C-alpha cells in the first residue's frame, strides 16, 4: 500500500539510511554508495546498531507480554529477522502489525514483512513519517484505533532536522492513539561519546543524509504528556525487563517506552 508518496525506483547513486543501517547490521541489501558512508562512521556504529535492534526486540516482546496486540512500526528498515511481527506473534499469534517506511528498497523487500502467522496479520505502507495523517489513515485499514496500539519510531527521528518538526509529527501520531497505547522510541545521541560526534555527522553529511543526533534534554520532549515505564529514558543496553541484564556498554542511542494516559 502506498500512502502519500509515489512508489519510486531504487536509486543506487545516492546513499540511503536504510541501506547504511543494513550494512551496519551485516546485511547484503546495500550498495557501494552506502558502504562508503558506513565505512566512514566510527567503528562503534556497528555495535550501536546491533544494540538498538536488540532494544527493539526486548521492548516489543515486553509489550506483547503485556497484552498489546496491535503495532504500528514507522521507519521499519530492510527486513532483518527476527522482524517485529515475528517477535510479537511468538508471544501473541493473533497480533496485527503495520509497517511503514519511505525507502523504495524496503518496499522491494516488504514481502518478508507480510509473512504473518495465520492467526494474525501484517501490512506494509510505503509512506513518509512527515505525512503522519496519511500513515494513520492507511494503518486504520488493519488496526483498530479504538483499542491500544504500540507505535514504534525506532532509530528514525534523528533523520528529521528540527525544522521538519519531529516533535510535532510524533505528537500527531500519539494523539491518534487511545489510552493504554504506547510509544516506543529510540534516538541517536553523542552524549556518551562526544568525541565521535564529528566523525558520525560528517560521514552522513558527505552522503547528503541529514542526521540530527540529540542530547538527553532534546530527546525527552518526544515523550511529553506520556508516562515513561521503568526504567525510563535510558541508553539502549539499560532498557531491559528480564534478567539477565544485557552487558552494559556505552551506547549511541537513547531509548524509552511510554504509556498514553
Ligand atoms: C536506521 S533505520 C532503523 C530501522 C529499524 N527501525 C530498526 O531500528 O532496526 C531507519 C529507517 O527509517 C527510514 N526513514 C528515514 N526517514 C524516513 C521518513 N522520513 N519516513 C519514513 N521512513 C524513514 C529509513 O528508510 C530506514 O529504513
């Protein structure tokens, strides 16, 4: 399904965030232009991507365990098993999951996201988060917005500069969710390794990808009006609900899960 943006072909002349991230995770769905950006990033970027993905696994499984059975994941990325629907349907086979991304390569691989368990359902929307109303309208074809939904914006909002209003877009999405819903968000930061900030920003800038890493004080407003669940707004390895705790290492991502009151 396409919402608001035309379906477009894969452009291998310019790097794309989904493909750079795929390279960082050890995937094969990337091109030399993407590898050029990824190789300029600090070596720690690979571990940071893996820790971010591991947070997505833990938070999604926890929410499914809490009885949440509807998920809207925007900025999905190239499918990397296990994907969100595989994680939540392992807990709740009937869970419904809608994915959305604006990158044509994710659309190309969307079939892998559409292999739902028969008890549940998945859908994919080719859409840009900067058009949140179009995403909500399409997502409503599979999700019932009269019941709680978990909205995930994982490693997405740092691609939106302040002037594109990432906070306002998040608010629009959250306001469409009923009480008992959750926001799951992770966001790039250089707070724990300020010495790597310049190298990271410059690698993306050279690839003409806008990257706005944010400080803790700048990430907090994404959760305005919501109730952060324990352990609150923390770095990726610090968010866990089940023992054993992941090994603590410094991280390039702040993460949080918050409930809509
Ligand atoms: C770093 S990847 C994160 C993938 C996945 N959420 C994860 O954390 O494992 C960021 C994803 O956001 C997508 N993205 C970037 N800007 C976007 C936008 N304006 N609208 C929708 N998706 C976007 C990219 O195409 C990419 O797939």
